[in-house]
C-alpha cells in the first residue's frame, strides 16, 4: 500500500532535493496566482452573503466579476499554468529514472511541437476539473440532507446532557471527516487521472494528446490488481490532511477558549505553520507515489523481507541444484574412471594372455628346436661312431 512512496523517494534520492526545489518553484507560482484570484472571489462572495443577511436581493450583475475571474483563471491555466505543472512533474519523473535534471526541464512543454499538445491536455484538464467540482457540489447537497440533518438531531438530543459541548465537538469532527473523506475519493480519482496523462506527456512529448489521455486511464486500469490498494493508501494519507484541517482548528478553539488572547494567538500561528508544513509534505509524498506508480505501470513491489526470503530460497534451490549437479558430475566421473579401469583391466588381461601365449609359443618352439638339435647331435654322434668303427675295422684288416 505504501511501498510505492518509499520506492519513489529511494529512486529519486540522488537528485531528490533538486527535483523538489524545482517543482516547488513551479507549484509556488501557480499557487500564488490561485490564491490571488481566490481572494477576489472571496471578497465578492462575502459582499453577496452580507446582502442576503440583510434581506436584500443579489442581482445577476454581481456574479459577472466572479465569472470573469474564473475565466481568467481558466485561461491562465490553459496557456501557462498547466505547462508549469507539467514541468514540475517532468522534473520529478526524470529524477526517478536517474536522468540528469536541469532547470530548463521545467519549461519543456513550451518548446515547439509540444506546446500545442500541452494546450489540448490543459483544456481536457479544465473539463475534468469542472466535472470534479460538479460532482463535489452534488455531494455537498447530499450532505445537507444527511450529515447536516444528523448533526442537528444530535444537537437536540444532547442539549440536556452533561458534557454536551464535548459530544457536539466530537460529533462535528466525525461528520466533517466523513464528508471530507467521501469528497476526497472523487477529488483524488480525477487528480490521479490528470497526473497520469501529464506524466505520459512528459515521458514522450511527441505523443498525441488523446494517446496521453488513454495512457493516463491505462495507468489506473492496468490489470495488475494493485491500484485499489494504492488508492486506499492515498486516501489514508489525505486523511491526515483532513484531520489537520477543520477538525484540528475546532479542537484547538475549544482547548484555547479559556486561555488569554495573546497566548492563544501565538499558539494559533504555530499551529497554522505546522498545518501548512504537514500539508506540503503529505501532498508531495502523494504526488511522488502517483508519479512512481504510473512509471512502473503498477508493477507489484515485494517487501524487503519477502525479497530476502525469496533470495534465500533461490539460493537454497540453486545450492541444492548445484549439489545435485556436482553429485551427478562426481558419479559420472566415477563411472568414467571405473570404465577406464575396467578397460585397462581388460586390456591388461588381454596383454597378459598375449604374453603368456607368446611365451608358451616361444617355449614350445624352443623345446621343439632343442629336441631337433638333440636328435641331430645324436644322429651325428652315431654316424661318427659308425665311421670310426668302420675305419678301425679297415685298418685292422689291412694289418
């Protein structure tokens, strides 16, 4: 649920401060223009409310300045504001991708060939914002019928009960949080959609406007089954912003009601600064998470422990596999050695048999040759003996 935020800051860490500083400049310019226009709108709205309180009718001509201010805001957003916001998002997404960021990256949407696409996307954003405000207004009417009536009933029920003020304050805080939480579902759905197609535009400025819008919608419906958990995480983070809004102010007013005015005023300034800082931090965290979720297209991010367990399991499997391979190799080597030994034994036996055969053959040949020599010698001896005998007889006869 919150892993995308951690991964977003981890990936943008080398250039995080630079990216946040550049983005803060862009957001600050847009915020100042918005607050300046809101001050005029609030002034005219206060005048109309005062006229209504005194029973005077509000003419249509009093709405003309408010309409003009809204038109000016819309035009400034289309021709200037959206491009600055797209530049801030571009800087952040480049930091997450480990791309070198420059101050000129804030103004990438003003370049030739991209400005026309940014104008179309800005116009689509204005339409989306109008739809978002219409839905929020309808929800407000629904709240008047349900939650406001419920609070009025609680007021009547606890009017004679001890600690009625505390009960009413708690009831008011709970109702405000419920209304804010339901409305935030609508707001953040549209904001995520607009941020998604702005990131798509920053990733590929040459893509057509409607293709970026399609990519923005696909960033929500990505088929990874991770968007709902991610969206719930955004709503929970936004709940911190809601708590630090009207509920905290109501509780602070009740707790400081018995303090001196000077001390309460100092504490009010401190609380106001804390609220502003908390909101800035939370909104930046949410923005970083939305951008990173779209960049990864909703791929699942495992827990570090789970990764470690998977790594250990893989190591064990690889170790077991290597052991089996080694055993197989060892057995193969043993078999080869045994085969060679057997071959050598058989060759040795063959050589031995050949040697024995050769030796026996040579022995037989030698014995046969010896016998022949012996027979020849005996024959020669007998012949010589006969010759000597004959010669002796002849000699004796002559005498």
